[in-house]
């Protein structure tokens, strides 16, 4: 069974940084796409970044490009999201997700491409 556990969330001042971790088990990164999503109160879940199973460079949402960096440690089966220059609008519950892509996409993979989800970790940015 695929399992994902997020950690690293917390309260931080605007302009600060946080590094989120997603520890995965039950699958190999070689065949899966891994994505980060976030959901703020009253809003739909939105894609933040993803790494495709093709091994290509990560993709980012326009709102975080240049500030967030996604990386992975295959030996630890862990994916990270380094968030710099945080803004109040980054406040949300952040989720890690995994899935086997059904096709090729430009940019972020659609929400429907992900089958497994972590429970999420809260990120709160104070302005």
C-alpha cells in the first residue's frame, strides 16, 4: 500500500523559509509522479509543484516559481519542498501526493493523476 507522510509545517513570519518533507513507502519513485498541493480555507486544492516519473526537472505553479524548490532523496524515499520568501497568501495545508501518470503533460500534472495522498501539514505565514 502506498503511504505518504508530510512533515515540516509550522508558523513562520513573512519572508521566512520552511522545508516540507514527504516520506513515501510502498512504491518506487522510478514509476511515479510526486506532487505538492495546498489548500487554503474556502478554496480548492491547487497544485504547487511536481516531479514526473520521467525524471525531468520539477514544474512549479506561477505563484511559487522562483521561491519554492522541489527536490528528492531517493535513498530515503523522501521528497522535499523548500519554501523561501514566504508570503501570507502561502498559508494553507500542504499535501504530498503520488500517482502513475497516464500521459504527458506540460507543466503541473492534473489533480486526477494522483491516487495516493498524505494527511497534510499546516503552513501558516504571518504578515
